[in-house]
């Protein structure tokens, strides 16, 4: 499956990813530096913030209460389409997913 991350400066990262891994893990393993993921995916850092493309947002599982509270901590502006990428588990249904990366994670 393929996912696309678009940086704030327009750089596109098109990655091959595996179902079952998190979007955060797929991005960091591919060396996408705009996702810091300081806590390693344990939902305590908010440095894996992404803006999910409008065409995809409604296809993701809903935001949990814990994710919602961590989304209050993002360095870049929180928007309606904000998610934490460690909380997005990739599935075949998300093949082609597009997310935008915030200007900063700090
Ligand atoms: Fe820390 Fe997602 S990696 S909250």
C-alpha cells in the first residue's frame, strides 16, 4: 500500500507502507523528519501531528479521548483535520492515504 505525506514546503513523500503498522512508524522508518514522534508512539508527546487530507479524514477511525487530549498539546495550530499519526493504524482501506505535515512539531 502507498501513502503520501506532503510537507509544509510542498515536498511530497510517497511511501510504501504495510497494513498493521502505524502511520507514524511508516513515516519515521522512511526517514520523514517532519514527524518527530519523540515518545515512540505511546501517546505522550504530540510530535507526530499531521493534518489528514479532507478526502480521507472521514475514513479514519474516530479520535479517542486520550488522543483528543494530546491534540491540545500540538506545537502547530490544531485544526479540525488534526490527528496524531501514531494513532492511525494503516489498513488496506487506507491505501492511497494523503496527509499534510505541520510546519513544526515543537
Ligand atoms: Fe508521541 Fe504520537 S508519537 S504521541
